[in-house]
């Protein structure tokens, strides 16, 4: 498995996916650090603060498009199925976490989750699902 769990080296679509992920995440890193530095040093207010706060979200949202494009371009049905399963696991963990947290906040006056927990949990679950599937699907030498 390659970058973010997909079979990036196995197929043409996988190689394109790996390249797109690399570009998207590079842009993300630049925007996160750039926005943080700008806000820290220039203390913008109003719409400018919202602009800098939302700017790093663009490549995160773009990752959804990158994954969708991979699924559209991947010709290998098996690899596509593994990726879809992993996306479902990540989505289940993310939504489950948000729902549990929302009920805890509503009924037990629980606190909000720290920033970016959902994003991190989604990709950890996505990657773990890819790893588990890869380990489960290994075939012995004679099989």
C-alpha cells in the first residue's frame, strides 16, 4: 500500500493518486504554517481572520476530491473495493466519534473535542483499515 493507504505503486491510477496526495498535502503544510504565522504576526480581524482561518481547509477538502478521483480512475475492482471499505471504516469512526461527543455535550455537559480530532481519527482509521485488509489478504506461496 502506498500514500494514505491506496495501492499507489500498483496501478496507473494509484500513481496519479500518490502524486495528487503529495501535492495536496504539500499545499496543506504550506498553508497551515503560512496562515499560523500570518495570524500570529499580523493579528488580522474580521473577514481577514476568517480568510486565514479557512484557507488551510481547502486542501483538506480537496483530499476528498483526490480520493473520489482515484476511485473513478482505478480500473482494478479489487483495489477499488479495498479503498471503499477503508473509506467506510474511516467515515464510521469519524461520525461515531462526533455523535458520541455531541450526546455527551448535550446530556452530560461534556466538553468539545480538541481541534482536528475528527480529521486525524478519520485518516488513522482509514490507514488502519487498509493495513488490516492487506494483512488479511496475503496469500501464501502455494496459494
